[in-house]
C-alpha cells in the first residue's frame, strides 16, 4: 500500500517519540500494609516467588497498585501466611484465576476492551476448545508486563507460525510489518498534533480526534489478531491526517 508506506517514511523522518509520565501508586502500595507485598519482597531472588516479586517491583502493575491478590486471590490484610493464602489455588488447578485458560478473563477484569477483542479471535477459540494457543502472558508476560515491538514480535509469533508446523508461516513477518506501521502511525499522529495544536472545536481538532479514534481501534483490534483489519484502521488514520495538510507530505 503506497500511501501507508509514505506514512512510515514521513514518521521516520520527522517524528520523535512523545511520552507522558504515568501516575504512580507504588508508594501507596508500600504503605498500605499489603502482606503479600511485604512478605514476598523479603524472599531471596533465588526463590521462584521471590524472583517474581522482585521483578514486579517498579513494574507498570506496581505503579497502578495491581498487587499479588488482584490476580491470585488471597487475603492481603492477613499477617500470617496461612490466613493470607486461604482460598488460593495453584496455577495448575483449572479453577485457579491464573490457570492458563482463565488468564484472559482474569486480565479482562481490568483490560475489558482488550479481552472483548481477544474473545473474537481465532486464538481465543482454539484456546477454549483445544487448550492450545497464546493468551495474555504469551505476549505480555505476567509480573512484569511488556508490549511487543516490531523487533520482538516475530520471534513470539514464530513459536507457532513456522514452516515446520505449517501454520501460516508468513504471519510473523506480516505482523512485524503491521506493528511497525502502527508504531510509526502513532508517532506521526503525535507530530501532527504538535504541529497544528488546533483550538477546541476547530475542524482540525475534529480531524485529529477522528485519527486518534482510528488509532485506538487499531490497538484494540490487535487483540483480534486480524492484521488486515488493523491495516484498514491505520488507513483511516492516514486519511484523517491527509485532511490536515492536503498539499503537504500526505498527498
């Protein structure tokens, strides 16, 4: 798609990454008396739970006060281990909130829109019917969550999509290309917003809002793993931005 190729080129030439600081609740968590956090943080890094607890420290989950009990259950107000662990189930128990087939619905308690899109995917249907396929942790990790980049996504997809397994082996490289397009489209949109900074209610403000809405749709549609739908969303971003500067680089 030539138009979208120019979006990527323009972003690489003129855009930087613009990020905003996230509000942090980490200090509140440490002061809250959460026994899970208090006890697990004292375990040695050589232990299974200790290593994951130390990895959680400083993570996006800690910053947003997503403590152990939010996913694993238990009683974070109980000072003793037996009481604190009451009712918890191991990850190998099908009734556990962190059993691999239940992880999407557990994450969906906070990430509802992403979970809804995931339930529309072929990945989710295979996970439910055959117990195979990726879930949230496959791509994002658990204690320390991360977002895949164009440099890392192909290796994750190749675990299943490869010549040996014969399962759509072209997917990893296509996913990499589409994620690169999404990343650069986001950068271009940020740059255009900074360049035009229209007044509230102006036509350019409406156009930028439309572009942001299309970009948001692309990010959510990623969880459906429908790459062609994502490309269509990003084409809508491009079409909106073209209205800002019809005689500029968007032609």
